[in-house]
C-alpha cells in the first residue's frame, strides 16, 4: 500500500531520512508508512565555504590563494583586514594632530606652566607703568599719615589713582587727573550680594543721591568721626 505520510529530516552529516511515524502516535495509519534512507549529495562549496545557493556577489568574490587557505593564521589575518584599516585611520589622524599641534602651539608653551614661557620676557620688556606705593609715599608724606590710620591703609595708591610712573619721573610736568569719587568709590562699595557682609557697602542712589563721596568722607581715611560733639 502507498504510504500516507512522508517526513524529510535534514541532519548535519548530510544524510536525509524518510521515516515512518510509527512512534508518532498515528494509530492505524502507522502500518501504511514505510521507511527509506538515502544520502543527500552535498553541494559544491567555494573557497570561502559558501554554498552554491549563496548570493551572486559572493561567487564573484576573488578566491584566496591556496597557500592562504592552507595557513589558518594567514586567513585570520585576511579576515581581520577591516580592523587594520580602522587602526590605520586612527594612526593617520594622530599623526595629523601632532603635526598641527607642533605648527600651531608656540615652542615655549609649557616651559614653566600652562602658558607661553616667552610671555614672561615679553611682559618684562614692556615699559613700566606703575611707580609703586613706596615712591608715592616718599613724596606725599602727609597723605601717608592720614592713610595709615584709616581702613584704606592696605590699598595701594595706584589702585585708585591709576599708573603714575610717568608722574613719578616728572612730577612738575605730568599731573594726575582729579578723580570723581562718585564714580570711583562705588566700584568697590556698591552693594552686591556676592560681597562679604562685613565689607562696607551702600546703595549709592539712595545713600548719596549722586553727590561725590568726598562730600562726607575723606577718601584716604573714609570713616566718619564725631567732631565737636556732632556726627558728620
């Protein structure tokens, strides 16, 4: 009798088996199923181990030389080609970076720290603009006496008056400009939340109404003291 069911099973050893389903629980039909075994003819494989059913572009790939196929290490080297190409990109990029850095970064950079070492010599070669408070105090002893008793005794003269080296070299010809205390003083004493609470601060628009600070304060010793029993 002609078998009712035929099952094809593919196995890794290229053997295909046609078996009955006697153990499959088919009951009365199990006697009508025959068993036949035959060997499946393997398909030819190319150098890369691809079957003939692979896509056409794989068959057009160049075949490896026999000495490469016979040497597993060479084949592994060939398979890792994309890694070598990626490494070469990084290598070329690193070389270009170093070349650009050597061209753009000054030679003296980093000699003493994270700056140009030659900047020190360049700054030293600039003309001197500040005379220093010792020079000022040598001529203005009266101002020094007042200043040394007030809260501004630690403030350098040129911090407020600006660079005066030229005035110190020729006091008769070069006179410093008169300072506007309404503008000068608020640079330090205008109220600001970022300043320490212990630092003297005022809201200038409410405190003086635009009047010069020297109206009430002596700039070199700004604290207001009692005079003749009255406060100023």
